[in-house]
């Protein structure tokens, strides 16, 4: 009986290692907010390696306005148009994961989703939700999130009474979240 219990324990231990996740991502939803004249707005998260393995990544969905371009850094930066790659990770290390958007002076909203997989079945997706700004887009943010603006700050950290045209500003919402905005109209 003891041998049977030991056998079951060993089997369960081996199975738990086989099913263990080899990596995780700090944030699966990442926001990018910027002005139409901004040359390469970006936002990042990090991938945490839990074991030594090789990862594959690919862009599985893009919903961006015509005329926009994007590129990724994972952890090395790739040229516009590169939408897949591989990365060898080492347990205990953290890897920079970024998306740059090139709006080419076109206002709009979009999303870019990357899928990251390993050879043992771990799958994570990271989506960058992007707003390249106008006042109308700010109204959409407020309507969708049911938030109110608590404060507006300029880039010098000074609170200002209202949104100003042609300046990058920071909105602080009722839930203390923040968004950078650039008003063109």
C-alpha cells in the first residue's frame, strides 16, 4: 500500500510540473493614448519567465485605422511589418514587451493583439488598445467607462481648469486612473 501511495504522489508531482505555466504577463490589456502628431506612442508590460523554454509570438489581430502602422519590442525592437518571432527565456528573468503605434497624423482608435505560446501549452494574449486623440475620442472614453474627469494637468504637473488645444495633457478620472490626451479640434 505504501508503494502505491508513493507511486501516486510521484505521478501527481510529475503531472503538476508538466502542466505548470512557463511564463506569465504582468498586464494583458495595455493602453496607448497620444496625439496625432506624436511620432511613435508606445506602452509596455513585462513577461515573467517561470522556466527555461522557447516562446513563439505572433500578432493575431489588428483593428487599426487605415494609414496606421505599428511595431513591437520583445525584448528587442522589430521593424514595422514584423508580426511574429521566437524568444528563448530563462527562469527568473523579466522581458520587456512593448507596442509602438505610428498614427501618421490620423486620429482614431484601434487595437493590436499578440499571442505568446510555448511548446507545453501555455498561451497568453496581450492587447494594446490605442486612442490617438481628438476631443470626440475623449467623449467616447468618458461615455464608455462612465467616468468623470476629476482633474486636468499639463506636462509641467500644474492643474489646469480645462482642456487646451494642441497640447498634451493628463486627465485624472473619478477612479484615479489617468489618460494622456491631445486635443486637435
